[in-house]
C-alpha cells in the first residue's frame, strides 16, 4: 500500500517551490519588528559588500542597521547556496539570504531567529 503512494510523495516534493525574498521584501519583514531599521548605503563603490568575498551564487550584499547594530545580509540565487554560506561563514540563513555578523551578537541572533525564523545551518 505504501509503495503506491511513494511516487505521489516524490511528485509533491519535486513540485514545492523555493521561497526567495528580494532585498525590499527582506527589509520590509525586518521593519515589521524594528521600524528604525535601515539599509546603510556605502560611502563609495568600494565600501559596499562585495560578492567576491562570499560563495558562489552571491547576487548582492547589503549592510543593514537593526537595533542600532550593523549586520550584513547577502542575497543568493538559491537557498542551498545561502545555507552553505551560513555554514562557511558562521551565520544564519533565511531562505535565499545569508545573515552575516549576527552570530555572537545576542540581540541580533534573537531578533532573526525569533521574529523571522532564520536558521543556523
């Protein structure tokens, strides 16, 4: 009986769509819990977060001020890449985002894990 349903399970698993957030969606989610949160613009083009500093699949990097603390949010093409980067750089991940410079800062760890359900790899 179980064998009959096995193909159905595989079909359902293969049809699940990966959740991806844009930068604006991520910032909006953050602002729901900290209305003063802001994206910090780099002073020069060389001061910004460089994808070359991160793993394959990096699309963009941003500095965000949350709870008066700065952290780095790096957008990846796929969740698997963000998960890998979170392991490699000791960060958290939220779908297709690596949340860097968060681990070791209790306020930021709690903020992301409790409010946005970010995960440790």
